[in-house]
C-alpha cells in the first residue's frame, strides 16, 4: 500500500519541498480526490443561477475529478438548497437542464421530490416495507453563500466561515452584489501539468520578474506582499504608477497604498483576483496526475475600468500562457530520476511553503509528524 505521508518543516529556512512523486504518481492523485478535494470547499456558481423561487440549476462538482452531480434549487419559500442530483431509486440523473419547476420528477421511473429534496411520491410502490425512509430523500450537500458566490463541499474538513473570513474582512467593502458573470470574457485553459504545480506557481512571487516581464513593469515588486492565513493566502499588487488603483476605505489596512490587485487563494484550488473593475475567479480543475483545466470566470461591476489594467484580457491571456509554459516545463522536470526535492526562498516563496504544509496536513492523519516519502 502506498504511504502518502510527507513532512514539510515549519521553518521555511530549513524546509524542503515535497517529494517530486506527488506530482507524477497516479495513486497519489487518486488519494487527493478524497483527502483534499472532497474535504474542501469549492466555488460552484452564483445566486443568479437560482434567482427566483422555482429555479433549478444542475452542475457537476469538479468535473473531471470528483465528477459529483449536484443540483441547486430555490424553493417556494425563497430558500436555496444544494442537493444530490441522483435519484434515490435507481441512480439516474434527476435534472438534466436548468429551468423553473414546481417539483423534481425522475423521468426514468417517475419518483418525485420537492425542491428541498424531500421525497414526495413513487408509482407502483404499494406494499414496500419500511417505505419511504430517510434514505429516499435526496441527500443534502453542505453549502454556503458569501455575497452572491456559492460554495459547496461533500465532506468539509473546515467551516466555510473559517476559510472565507480573511477575504471577507479585507475586501468585503467592494460592490460584490453588483457583479455579473461576463461569459464573453471568461475562458478555460488546458495545462499539461499537475494541479498542485499550477497552484504553486500562482503562490510563488519569485518568478514574476523572470517570467512575466510586462506584469513586473506594472507592479512594484519591492512592495509585492504575501500574507498567509490558516487556509488561505493573499498577495497584494501595488502599482508602479501607470495602473488604475482601488479607492480604498479609510479603515482599510492598506490605506495609503496604490493597490491595483488583491490576489486571494483559497485552499486547495480556488483563486479570487480582485481588481478595480471586478473579480476574476480562477478554478483549478484537476483532470489527472499531469493534466489540469483552469477556468477564468470574470465577474464585472465596472466594465469601463478594465481596458488597460494588469487584468485586461490581453494581459491576462499573455500571463496565463507564460505560466502554462513554465509549469509544463516543471512537470517534465519533476519526472526526472535525478530530482527529488527543492528549497524555498524565505522572502518570496512563503505562499508556496504554506501550501505545501497544508497538502501534507490533508494527505493523512499524522502527516506533519510523519516521515518523508
């Protein structure tokens, strides 16, 4: 049996990076599905998907990885529910497309449920012993709403409040309820690398002046700051003077700075990038041990401020392609029989070190005190 445990020293000056096989071993990738992704909170949709009572919205939780069919509904009492989208009779998918419904009916054998997931009726089941029971209701899935953004988890290891608290306290003053999803400017990227390598790259400030020349000119690298929280991380981009900046509230801890971007990462695979025009939500979707899809979802509240910003479409696309190229090179490199571990920059790779510590923690009980694999 494969031992997935590894140790990352809490002192970044002494620490080594995780063993390279966590990025290449299919059995470790499979273990991560339950130990990390099923136990974490995932961004799944916004409240516009179920804006009015009667609306239903089917979705797949981490398509290509967890592949869990879920269903968002808003019932007649204006309450949102997150449910399994699998009929409790014979396992058929229940709702195939969004719309407005008075109830949920399985088209396979006619079993009916309320919009809250409660069992209502089933034809030809007279005389069945102990029927209906609790197991005939649709399973409820843990979910939560922050502003208009909906998160769900199959078996959450932490509370959503604990995860989101640093982000809510730092940027909760922004007009998030006004943001709308701009599908014309949202896009997916396919990266031929392990999902964790992509996240590491996002959290690594050291590569910016070497890989992203245009971005480095727009941001003041000397003021580029990283803050680590228990299950999240914040990188703050300060403009060199040529970029649009936030009008910060007086009580902001960043008051007086020309902040042009707040880059929030939520463990394990979600990024909320806040700009003066809105927020780009990046969802890193693992597809295999060496394949990842990254979805950039743009939520806009001030479209007029997005043309020349560091988050403008052309700039984001260029930065993403630069990241793809370097991360794919790393994926090839970590397969080498001559490479096992690396070390950290104590000043510029604190976010990466923090991420690796969380990976070690979630990969199994006792991991942090365990031996390196």
